[in-house]
């Protein structure tokens, strides 16, 4: 039986909330921002890329929506299994709960 605890969770959100992952993402975001600020040419290239990715992402989501709706039950099962696997990893690897610098 699927527990309601796991059914309401999103495995991607859980992974992103792990201190080791979130601190790495924050570090990368700071480096990306500082690079954009210190190199005007790089900033203009990055802005063009960011706009392109946003447009492509919106188009892809619009095209995928009917497929996602049909596969929703399978996604729920896969998400549940992934959350269980993450529970197991968190138990076996306590370092996942610490930021990168620790």
C-alpha cells in the first residue's frame, strides 16, 4: 500500500532540499551571478540563453501536457518508489544532511 506520506511528496523537491544539494546549488548560483556581473559580454550571452531556455521549456511543457496527464498514475508509482529509495539513502549516508563545506 502507498503511504499518504510518500504520495504527497515529490522526489525532486526532496532531493533539492537535501543540505548537500541545496548548498551546492546556492554556490553555483552565486558563481553564475558573479560571472554575469563581472563580464558584460558573458552577461548578454547568458541572458539570450536564459530567454531561449524559458521559451523552449514553456513549449515543451505545453506539448507534453496530454502525455503527462495520461501517465500520471505511473508517475505517482515511480515517485513513491524514488522517495522510498531516498529514505534508504538518507539512512545509509548521513552526510547527505550536511552542507558541502561540512
